């Protein structure tokens, strides 16, 4: 006799970066654009590194300064979940705005406005 478990449970679909971005009006950046803006993610442009990945400062051709988050794991699901969390909590004046994303091949990147005064965590834990 076979035992079927979870046969009637609906499966949760994986978050989709492009779908989330389209719903929230975020811009899709090309990898070429972000590589150029950050000088190929050069160490001199590295703003910081954490458990999730590295953040690089960049400048778009129109002069807009950006911060590009490059995750250690290029998992679309992880990046999409972070995108959702950021969008849910992005109504605070001290949280940088998520401008867009890049999802080309294995690269999954998040693009933020650049904050010259540091992050909310930097401000919260400064002396």
C-alpha cells in the first residue's frame, strides 16, 4: 500500500526577480552597464562585505551614483526574497532606495541609490 503525503498541499512557487521588479517598477540593468559603472567590480570601489555578499560603488553614464550588491551565492531565490524584504521595508527615510536589479546568466545583482553617509546599520551602531 502506498502512502501519499502532501498530495493536496499547494506548492509555493519560487520568487521571480523579474516579476517582482515589474510589479514594483524597478529598472533592469545589464551586466555590462553595472560592470562599467563599478570598473568591473574593482576592489577600489568595494564599499563593504558581509555574510550575504559585497557592495560596490558605481557611477552610471548619466552621472548617477549607485551601490551594487553582489551576493556570494547567485541564487535567484535568495536575491528575490531579499528584494521583497527590502521593498516591504523601504518606506523609512534612512533606508536606501532599491533602484533595480540585474539577472544575467548566473549573475544576480541588486542596485541601490548610493548613500554617502553609510548604511542604516552604520548610523545605528556608530559611537
